[in-house]
């Protein structure tokens, strides 16, 4: 063995075969932990979820489940329950995303001025980034309590039925809580984008006689558009994954009026033990989010190329 | 110089702007806006304050209510300022409402997840950036693909896996499924690609192994991305809701997010305790926000790419 090494020694630098092999071993050892985790907790369960959708859940716990192939997918996805929860989710996204982004831009523009004490306002506007969905929901759950809630009192709903118990107001109320909770993040994103708008461009527009509104609409907004697009996609994806606020504020009620797709999955899987049904819904949610992520990736790639 | 110019520039009010836009108007002529500027500035402050009130009110009223005695919270008209603050509610929330335990649990889980994600992502990112090995491209795409799989799509089988391992209602159930991060691998690979190859060659000549080169050279050069991803991972792990809800049952492992919900249902006759508990539950992240503001912003903007 010593002879072999000596014989190769002269060429070791040009043909570092043992080094190459060591490098390959090191590389696999380095990627292994992440890949094992992904295999066990991402890819295997993903496939398994789709597979579970082929089986109907038996009516009693100890009976065998039935293989029904695609028919469960067909029946669940064409059911009015699925369409309703999907539509409510879309409504929720429509309530939260555009309003959140408009508010975020407004606050970012407001806080982008050079005024004394502006840092205090920036801190306040970004503060809700520290509130999780649960924190925001518990605060509003208490404020909206029909008996002792301050907001209920100001809304003139003291004593009677609360906002969260109203079939027409529950979803808007959950949306408002979500918008508030996300304001901090949207503000931070929009501020970051706003600060990258070159002063020269605004200055040039000003010299050309553009009013401040015109400068905002024709210079700032177009330059913000990549971030607006990002925030939109991230907001939609987040909307489809919003769970904590529903669980704390309404549990999907009243009368399923806040039963979003994700909450339906949770209910079917962990309250009704309806595994097959929940699996089909999970696959549907995955497909929707996949589509949105593709749009985002496509856009990200474009943006990277623009930047170069 | 530049700052001076901006200082005089009118920002609100179309008419003032158009007047200013006329070329003959000298830039440093402060006097020309002498009358308008104070009014415009006041209006801007009014708007700033109004929005600050809207955004901060829920947090403010939470603090106020935590300091009021329970009976006074329901009083109408409502008390908007605590004249005799009572701090006892915080102690009750911490001890009797178990916020102390929840915070400990969340800290254990979040620190473990963050540390694990940093280690696995740095290692894999290094391999993808510096080392040549078969299937490198494919495996990198596999890592990226995990970005497209939301927790919700895997929750059913993962729940069963946890049960099979006998991990239900334990810390491993909360930690182990999240030790890998596709976003982390992506970010570290991108950052490490910016490290000059000469450094690698020089380190190799000096007899550095990969691990030593990574720890001594690459990581110190990439502190910003490490901090940004660390904060992002921490925030994400801390805010998890659905998974901890599903795999925990007892207070001894329950995290803050789930604990807060518990608190809001069970202590409803002691509403000041609910508010105090909410503050305790949110406080760690508020502190984090103030200490690591810059890294947080960077982490969130990087995270925005993920969704």
C-alpha cells in the first residue's frame, strides 16, 4: 500500500483520486442529515397522503378501510362542502391580501419621510410582526367578547350576540384580525422596497413637474411592483394556511361560516377521524399551493435575471 | 448637501410642488415655503399618529387591561389608563396559568429547531457550493422541492409516524420533523458560492479539512446570512400552531401558542390574567425584534422568497 501511494505520489496533484473520493464521502455526510429529514417528514408523508386518499375511512374504528381508487377524490372534490370551504378561503384571501398590501404601502410611504421621531413610528408600524396569529387572536377574542370586550362595547354589541357569533360578520372579523397581525410584516417588506427606490428618479420626476400623487403612481408604484407581487403571493399562500386565528376565534363557526379549507382538513382528520376525506382535501390544498409556489418561483427567477 | 436639498423639498400638496417645480425657484430658498411647511408638517404628524394609534391600540389596550383589576376591565365607560397598576396578574399568568412552563417549552423547541436547521443547512449548503459529487444537481433540486410542500399536506402521515415512534406528546415530536430546511440550504449555498475559491485552495494547502475550513473561514465570512436565517427560523418555529396542537396534549410539553389558546378559554373569569399571559407570550419576540431589527428585516425579506 505504501508503494502504491509512493507510485502515485508524483501525480497526486493532477489526479487527486483519493482526495476526490474523500470529498465525495464528505459531501454525502454533509447532505445526509437534511436529506434523511426530508425523506422521512416531507416526501414519504406527501406520497402517503395521496395514497390515503384512495381509501375510505370505515364507519367504526376497527373495521378495515376500503380501497376505492380515485372515486373518493372525485366525490370529495365535486362535493358542495369542498366547494364551499374553497370559496370561503378565496373570500378570506380577498378580504385580507389587497387590504393588507394597500395598508402596508400606505404606512411605508408615511414612515419614509424625514421627520423628527420617525423611527418611533417605524417601530410601532412594524411591531405586529412580533405578534403571532395566536397572540393576535387571543387579544381580539377577548376584545370581541360580547360580555366584557371593549370592541364589542364600542361596536354597540354589548350583551347581545358577538361579532364572532354572527354568520355575516365572523369571516370579516377574522380577516381584520389577520390584516392587523400581518401589518408589521407587510410594512417591513414595503419599507425595504421603498428605500431601494432611487431618489434621482423621484427628483427627476419632480423637476419635470410631476405632482406628488403622480410621482407616487408613475414612479414609486412601478418600482415597488416586484415587492407587491411577492407580498401578494406570500399573502395568498399564508391565507390558505391560516389556521391559528380560526381555531382560536371561531372554530369554523358559526354554521361553518369560517370553515376554511385548512380548518376542514384539521376537523376531518383529528376530530372526525375521517382520514381518507382529509387526505383528499390535503392533496387539493397541496396542489393549490404548488401552483402558487410555481408562479412565485417563476417570478423569482425573472427577478434574479433582471437584477444581473 | 443632499440631505439639505431633501429638507427643503416639499412633499405634500400638489400646488406647492408645482410651484417648486418651476425652474427659476432656487432650491435653497427656504423662505418660499415658510408659511406652508409648518402646516404640512403638522398634517403629516397627525396622519402618522392616527395610524400609529390604529396599529398599536390592540397592544396598548392589552397592556392596560393586564394592569387593571379584573372588575375594572368590564366597567363602562372603559378605563383607558391604569391609574393604580396591579402587577399581580403577571405572576398569576406565569405560575398558575402555566405561562412559565409554556415559555420554557417553546424556548426548548424553538432553540432546538433553529440550531438543527442551521447545522443541517450550513453543512448541506457547503457541500452544494464547494464539493463535487455524483447527483449533486439532482439532490439540490430535491432540497428545493421541499419548499413547495406545506406542513398541512404531510400532517396526517407525520402524525402516524410520530405515534409509531412513540413520540406523541414529547419534545422530539415537536422538533425532529423540522430539523431540515430547504430555504436554509438554498440561502447558504447562494451565500457560500460568493466565497472566493482561492480561499478554499489555500486552506486545503494549509491542511484544513472541510469541517475546519467551514467553521474557521466560511462561516465567519457569512455572519449576516447566518444571523438572518437564524432569526427567520426562530420566528417560524416559535409561531408554529397546527403541528404543536396536533401532537401535544399536556402542559409539560405544550408550547406558548397553544398555551395562549388554553389560557383564553380556561381563565375567562380572570380577564386581566388572559391579557397578562398574552403579553408574556409575545414578549420574547418583541425583545428579539428590538435587539435584532436589522437581521429580522433581512430574514423576513429572504423568507418572503419562500412563502
